[in-house]
């Protein structure tokens, strides 16, 4: 299993497939299958069984929804210049405080844009 460089809420651009060039927001991420669901991309029709709710309204019919696409087919959009970019990581030192008032130093990985070097 590879590292997921795409997170929920990221703006991404599809770089291959039938929806190439479309920009959308990541709705959901599935790390075990390395797939993401992007808003408005890879839309499919599902046939739901017609039923009746407790109030008497009819449910079901043909529903259009987004299907997952592989994470290698999307690139994160750099907020600086609105172009697709690769993701890198930078180690950053931070200071945390314990409940007793003492402090200690931790190292965090921060996602950065390879294009501009800015934090995402």
C-alpha cells in the first residue's frame, strides 16, 4: 500500500481518463484500494429499488453519483498559482505543552507544493 498524497477536501485536477482536465473537490478517500471520489468526476448511474418511506414518499429510481477513480489519475491543485503540482513533505519542529506546564519538542511532517514550495 502506497502513501496517500491526496486528502479529503483537497482541490484536484484529473490528469487522465474520460474526465481529463476537470477540477473538483475530493469527497472521500479509500486508502486500502488507493482510490478517491472527486466531486463531478466519473459520474455513473445506479438503479435503486423503488420503495416507500414511513411518510409514504416513494424512493428509488435512477440515481447519478460519483464513482471512485485511482489516485494516480489526479493531481493536487496548488492554491498559489491554481496549477497541478506534486506533493512533497518537509519536517517542521514544533513545541508542545504538557498538562503539568512543561514543554517538549516534536517533529511534524508538513505537506508542501513541489511547484512553489508553499505549505498546503
